[in-house]
C-alpha cells in the first residue's frame, strides 16, 4: 500500500499536515484557511472529498483556524480530546463553532479509521489540553509532535516507535535570546510547556535514534527565531557527532512555514 505525506504549512502562523493512501486521507491540524488547504491538496493531486477526518493537537489558533468550516460546512469529523474540543469552541478564531462534527478521543486509547490505527498521547504545551499522534498504516508508523516544551518519557516512547517522525524544532537559542520578543514571551517559549529548541531536539534525536527511523521532518519553525538551514544543520551536526549520517542512515528535512513541502510517497 502506498502511503502519502505532505506538510501544507508548519509554523506559528499555521499548521496542517496530510497523510493518506490512494483512496483517502486525514489531516493533522487545520490552522490555515480551508481554501488554502483545498488548493494545496489539489496541486498535490489529492481531492478534498477523500479527507475522512481532522485530528487536532491542541486549541491554539495556528492549529484550528479552519476546523469550523471543515467540520460544519464540509461535514468532516473533527477528532480530539473533550478538553481540546472545549477549548476550540471558546477560541476567538472560531467564527463557526463545532457541533455535529465533534468526535472525542481518549489519550492512549487507539482507534481504527479505515486502514489507519490512530493513538493520541499527552505532550507538554500550554494549550487547554495537548496531544501528539501516532498513526500506523500498513506497518508504517508516523509520529507527530508539533508543539511541546520538552520531551517527556511518554513523548519519547512514541518518538522511538516511529519510522517517520514529525518533530518540533521551533527556535535557535541565540536568536531568541538576542531577538526583539518581550521577556515574558521568551520565558513562555523556553518553558517546559512552551516549545523545543533546535539543540534540544537535536540532542534528543542523537541520543535516542533507532534503526527503525527513516525520515525526520523538523516542524513548527519560528519565523523570527529560526531558519530552516539552521535547524537542519543543528540536527545534522548532532547526529553526525554520534556517527549517524543524514542522507545515508536517516533522511532529514526542515519543513517550510507557509508553503507546502514535497509530496512524499512510501511503498
């Protein structure tokens, strides 16, 4: 079975990822305009009618902007925890509240949707409630961890399961420290319920990489406090220090903030 993956946007102004087969797919988050999602999927040869569900990681605006329209107008089920659903409907960005499209998940209770086995799990972030997703299809395991302040034992367990890993590398420590953000925002970003830095992500991967891991996509890069090349080089260098060669032992990509990635297809 051919499995497709594409990032439609990955950054603090909007996040949305697609994973699917020849027949259908799902979205992880929908924090960009519905028309942009539709257009980007169409350009990748994917029909919006094939989307079976949206799985939401947390209730921050850059992850939920389009869920109202997708859920209530296009009748696509919106899956997440009860607390995240509560936060979604309280959010200022939700002009269209969720009603008929609401579907509930419990953390670490796997569900089956078509050929997808989907399991949500706790991650540390400052949304109302926060999850990552582990998605298994045809023996291929994708783990999505888009916003988290640190890698907890639970997060680490799902990272180690992955063949294909989407993991946050939000900021460069020096760029954030020297940048123009107010101190309270810098403190929020660097807190245990904030975001992962390039070096924290790089060090974890270097110490915990498994032979099963084939691809790493670095996601949710900051516009003001990071560069794709910097995130990539930080992880590449750290892996190399442990004898792991990017391009040979594992593939690495820093995802674009506001434009789609390549469409990846795995047999």
